[in-house]
């Protein structure tokens, strides 16, 4: 029979993750945080530009419609043909239900920076 004593000791934490390994892990974590922070900051910065470009496009479309005398939907021939096809009028309850949208206050987004001229 064998009478040997076996003893098992766990490796100390310093051997599992040494100084260099710890610095590598910390460096990767900091790098990931920096890249994510930059991406989020870039998206926020471009958000204002996208809103301003959309506002400029909407104002340009409005001016084009006004110059052609299409300021109201009942002045548009295409819209009137839709009303005629559906057998309704512009002020009919059916058309109100189909075309009604909700207004949400958005003036605080970028309205002060847009050029409304």
C-alpha cells in the first residue's frame, strides 16, 4: 500500500492574472469604453445636423407647394381624385379618421438653429 501524502494548494491570484495580464485587461476595458463614448458622442453631434437638414427639406417642400398654389390638401388634384374615388369629401368623418395625425411638440429639438427664410 502506498503511504504517500498528497497535498493540493490552489494557485495564488497573482499567478492566475499577473501584473501584465491585469494591465492588458484594464487597457482593453478602457479602450472599449473610449470607443463606445466616441460613438455615442458622434451620434449625438450628428443628430442636430440631421434634424436641421430635415427641417430645411420640409421648408423647401412647403415653399414649392405654396408657389404652385397647393397650400391646402383640397387644392391638390391628386388628393381630390382620392376623395372622389373613395366617395368622400375633404371634411368627411371617414377621411378625418384615415388621415388624422397627432401633434407632438418638437420645437425644442433644433428649431432655433434652422433657417426659416
